[in-house]
């Protein structure tokens, strides 16, 4: 498995080395393996996770806390998927699924709220642009 140093990860993700270390510190990414000299060694999966974090922050406007909740939920679903077949009791499986469903519904609601706010902001900006375009058009005709 190929390993990458933090400089390579920073270039691949557009994040600073400081930000990558901070994300590790607050638990957004798992601590990477280290070389004998203590150098952080990241995997392609680590880089992909960082790219997903960047997209969630930039595109969806997630705060760091929202990102932590989102990533924890994704990890819980991944683990559950792997362990689901091995769970002893059906009621335990159901309770886990209900908790995950509740978490997903919270995430969906949060995204819906953000999308409504973004749509309202977009509409406001479009109206402002129209007014400015009209003023510019009037001045061209003068």
C-alpha cells in the first residue's frame, strides 16, 4: 500500500499541513501511521476522506462540528454494515438501525435547511445583480 507524506497530502487536497494536523487532532480523520522517525504516513483512503471533508465544508457549508457528526454517522453505518450479519439479537439490530435512521434524518433536515438558506441568498443576489445590470444598461443608453 502506497503511503504519502503530509506535503503530498496537502498538495492533493488543497489544505495546509497545519489544517491536516488539526483535523487529526479533533478527530475528523484518524491518526495516520508513522514512520520510524515519526513522520506521518497517509493512505489514499486518508486523502479521499480529506477531499470529502473539503467538499462538505465548501459545497455544503458544514461547520467542523457538523462534519464531526456527519463523519461519525458514516463511520457508524460502515461498521454496522460489516457487523450486521454477526449481531446476535434481532432487537439489537433494529435499535442500531433506528439510531442510524434518526441520525440520517437529522442530517437530511440540516441539509434541507442549508439549501433553503442558500436558495434565498441566491435569489437575493440575483435580484441585486438585475438592479445593477439595469442601472448599467441605463447609463450605456445615456
